[in-house]
């Protein structure tokens, strides 16, 4: 079963359409997370090949610093939606825990407001990143040195857009789940 950080043990029955939407988004998020994990393994292999090449053959692998720097950004954006989905983003559980014990409806409201504020921020990043992607795509911008190693930067810019979109969807689902829990508790003191 999919774990969501915002889901408490007093989970209400979510509408079928919401569960289906959440499952679809979770599958995409999990696939992006897997891609990020595979990229981590690839970076590890490239760095080790570079170290061995330098030490044993006196010949480093070209472009390792560029590959690593571009990969770190890609990894972060591939895995950020999963971090939110699993409750691994930084937030104060002490405050939310107290609210959950003494004012569960207020906790759901705070969780909803957090998710909506974060969604607004992620939307801003997404909107600001779109022209940067288009510019890098149309101009063929690259990282590295001509004659040694070059790599286009548009794939990383595209991954930033995809990661922001996935995080935005997860945040909106989190806000929706908090609202549904808040609605389910109406009438309860």
C-alpha cells in the first residue's frame, strides 16, 4: 500500500476517483524515483571509472565533473516528489503531532495550507524553468569544453520541469486529501 505522510491512522474512506488519481500519480512518482536511483548508480560507476582510470592508467574519464554536476540536479528533481509522498521533506512534526492530538481538524487545515503554499512555490519554479528549457533547447546550450567533452543541458532542464510537475501534482493531492479528512471530521468537536 502506498504510504502518504499526511495520512493519519484515522484515515477516512477516500472517494474512488481520488484513490485512482492518487494511485496514478504515485506510480509516476515511483517511476521517477527509480530513474533517480538508477542515475545515482550510473554516477557512482562513472566516478569509480574515473578514479580507476586516473590511478591505474593515468587517464581520467572525460567530462566527469560535468556529468556529476548535471546529474545531481537531475537526481534531486527526479526524487523530490517521492520525498514529499513519503513524508521525507523537512517539516515540524512536533507541532503537527500536538495539533493532531488536541485539534485534528486544525492539523488537517495546516497540512492543506502547507501543501497549497508549497504548490504555489513549485508552480513559480515550474513557470520560471519553462523559458530556460526552451532557451537551452533552441540554442543547443551545452556544458563542457569543445574538443574534450560536451553535453547538452536541455535534458536536465526537462527533468527539472518533469520533477516540478510531479511534485506539484503530489502537493495538490496532499492538499486534497487533507481537505477530504477535514470535511469528514466536520461535526466532530
